[in-house]
């Protein structure tokens, strides 16, 4: 099973401001909803669901799957985050114990009432939060990647060159803004038009044409390993992207959206479907009455009133069909 991995630049203070504090104090929700430009009712419902999970956790549920994922989701409502198919920091830290020094356990971050939860220390399933690299460790890891070829080689061997470049971009962004980096999975399905956060803030790494000022450090790392960006031909790039995007939509039908903050696009669709339903029901009732009573005027009126509802209903069916077709088509192309 593949992972749609994202890296989320965030500080510990922001985790409390955007998640832990409103989780414990519902009076903070209205201001947060206004900041996120989302309906207060939706954000209230989201935090109410999360509070309920604090007391009704199943044995198989961990902090990372219940709360770590949602911290990543709310971060994406505030600022950029980075997509990197299949490139788990968790795997590298697990396989190389010496890299544990770069991550901070959530057990040391969370409020006291949550410290008794189960912490798995990273991603162990889909729809899950991962490891957190605090701000000071982001800077240390960047320096070590530049100066220590053994460390850089482990990341490139595991992520591939293009995957490592996206990870490097996320480190650059976090370091520039003095933030940590939170790993998560299934926050977004890039080509399935599905996200539990703000998809417009997700940075994709598919273009190698755009050079950035700090790319000199990335080039220096490759040079120290006897590599060059020039080896990344179009064919190699396509191969790298295919590896990262493999099976990107295979879990769409299994997605559990309970506790997810609805995006503007999701809310618009919900309203559109409700309006369609309201347009169809009254004329349908009139039509049934007209057919029963035989009143022609009522029959004509009901047919005229049905037209807007039928048009909206038809557009809903077409939209859903196109989305499903595009997901299928994308998988065929891979």
C-alpha cells in the first residue's frame, strides 16, 4: 500500500494555537474559523468530534492517526506544505537509529491529559501523522546533509533524487521561517481532487525547470556524491515521478472523513447537492398529485418546475462521473 506523503512546516506554539488549545477550549473556535475562512459550525463540529475521540479511543488507534493527521490538516489551512509520494521520513529514522536525534516525540509536546495515549513514533498506516523535526533539528539536519555524504546518501538512496529534492525544499522553507517539519500521509490525493486540507497550498515537485536561489546547496550535495542534476533526464524524471505517484488513488474509496475539516470546495458541493434536492422534491410531489387528480394545469406547472432541478441533477451526475473517470484514467496511465 502506497503513501501520499506531505511535509508540514509548523512550530510547537502553532500546534497549540491551531489545535490543542481549541481542542480544550471551545470558546477559541469562532476566531479560528474566521481565520481559516470556514463556517463556525463546521469547525465546531470538527473539534467536537476530536474531543469525543479523546474519551472513546479504540485500542488500535494511536495519537498519530487520530490527532497527528489533523494537526497536519489544519496546518495546511494556514501555509504551504509539500507533497512527496512515498518518501517517508519515518522509515529512514526507524531504519537508522542514529537519526532519532533529529526528531522530537509527540509525547514531549502534547498537553498533559494526552500523554497517556499510545504513540507509535511515526507513520504506520494510511491517514496518519508522522515524525516531527523541531526547528533546531531542521537546521542541524540541513547542515549534516551538506557536510556528511553518508547521511545525504541514505536519504537519496531511499527517496531518489527528485524525492530528496522535494524533502530539501521543505527543509529550506521550514528553516527560513524558523519552523519545524511535521510528516503526514493522505492529507491530499493530488490527482484525485481530494484533500482534507487546503489543496491550493500544497507544493508539488514535478517541475525541474524552475530554479531557486538555495538550489546551490542541493547541487553541492549531489556533487559531493559524484552526481549531477544533469543526469536527471526527462526519462529519469518521469520514472521518479511514477515511483512517487504509484497507486496514488488506490485508497480513495477507503478514506474515513470523520473528523475532517471541510474545505470550501467540499462545502460548495454539499450546498449544490442540497439545492438540487430541494429543486426536485416539490415539483415531483406536484407531478404525483397531478397524475392522481388529472388536473392538467397542475401537471404542466410541475413539469415546468422540474426542469431546473433536472438540469442541476444532470450536472451532478456528470460531475461525479467525470471525477470517477479521471481517477480511473490516471491509474491506467501509470
